[in-house]
C-alpha cells in the first residue's frame, strides 16, 4: 500500500465482532434494577446537560459494563455508576469543543492512554481496528511535545469518546498499542499523572479496554510499570501484553507500517483532525451534527425492560458504517461481520 493520510474508520472486510455478551435471567433482573437506580439520579429536564446524560444512560453498553466491572454485585455497580454520573456532569465529555484539544494532536500525539497503561498524555493516532473489530489507538510517548496540563486530560477523554463513536455495532471495547521507541525519562509521564488518568479510565470508562499492547519498552522505563502496578485493577492488568505478535491481533492492512503492517499512514494534522471530526459528526461546540436518531439526545424516557435494551438474540441487522461499509449481525453466531471494501484511500 502506498502512503496515505486517510484513516481506517471501520473494521476490515470479514471482521467478526467479538465478544458479544448475552445475559441470563438473573443478570437481566440486576440490569433492570441498575437501570431504575440510574434513572432515579437523572437530572431534571430543565438542566442543559440532561439530554446528554440521558443519551449516555440509554446506550446499550453503559449499564452492562458497570455490572460486569462489579462482578455482578448490584450495590457496587450502583456506587460506581453514581460516581461516573457525577463525574460526567462536571467534565461533560460529550461537549468538549474540538478546537479546545486540537493542539494535542499536532504531532500525531493523540492522548489516549488505556485504563491499563497510561503512557497517557502522549503522541497517539486513532485509526484502524483489530481482528475483533476494536478501534485501535496508537500511542507514542517519545513524541510528546506539550507540557502536562488539564487540557491533556480533556484530550484523553475526547479521544476515548471518539473511539467509542467508531465502535461497530456490538463492540464495547478498544485496543491500545503503546510504542516506547525513542521514549526517555523526560517524555514519559510521571506516576502521579498516570494515577489521575487511571482514575478516569478505571472508574469512568469501565470495561472499555479490550487489549493493551506494549512494544519496544526500554529497561530504564520498566520502573514506570512497577510504579503504577498497584493501582491497576487485576482484570485490567490481565489485558496487557508486552511485545506480542501483532499480526495475530491486527489485520495487516490495518497495522501501522512501523510495526510491520501494510498501513503506511502519513500524519497530516489538518487531514487527521478533520476526518475524525467528520466521521464522528462533531460540531464546533462539541455537540453532534447529522447523526441518527439513535445517537442524538432523545426526550426523557422511563426505565424500560432491560431485556429489550441489551438483547442480542438472533436477528439480522444491517447497519450503515463509515465509508459505506456494512455491518451484519449474523443470526447463526450472534456476531457482527463486516462486508465490503475496507481499504484506506491513498
């Protein structure tokens, strides 16, 4: 493949989305109870943020993620979701204006550390998908060129939200590849900053990290992982792999050429940023434009039967995706397979 500035905004052709979660009757009862509790916390309609809070609560993956993260302990899930509701009201992640954080992408440094690793506020690119249809965030701490600031944390949250926007139907997690090539003690973030990022990721984006891959980690920086290890959830820690075979996890056409793949992405700041904003339908003020009814804030709704909100029962659903690629939910496997051309334009 020749060099390109185009992003991969949907999975490779033939990708089967995994994992797809199904819940038994007892779990559905707990989901319904958590839904009723979450709605009891809802802001009044007179609050300007109320539609966006409702949009987040209505997403099919929100409540199940909190119960899975809580090992299906309802009281713990209630505490977790209450904490996130309060955090989102203060942070308003859906309403971050693109221009506010654009500078953080200036050198291909999109800040998106996982709940797992936190080379955090560092040079990163959001493009491509792994073999299971997870959006990929490439992080390169060695390219860090701005001072640590609240804006970097805002940028982290902004990119996490964009990664969630790009998740195909049925997918609830993302993958992060952290390349420590050229990283020094100066460019690597401090442990104290890492802890702040971990708090956001592990408490407010629960069950969002699918895989965290670390490559080219120099010995001198191994202390960094030892320093943050005590703050990592055991489940999160289990998702980390060091120097894995990337060809087993990422289609060659979606894997950056720096790692031996066929994707020869050439970073252009304006082209990158504009593609990401257009694909996710982000308006200058951070709100949405041209989105489907499913993605727009809707009128207040009452808690409904959670079985219908989380049902993955056999059905064939055709879903339009970026670049006119089609996602089909297979009635035989309850999984989403992508068909059509999946190449980045040159």
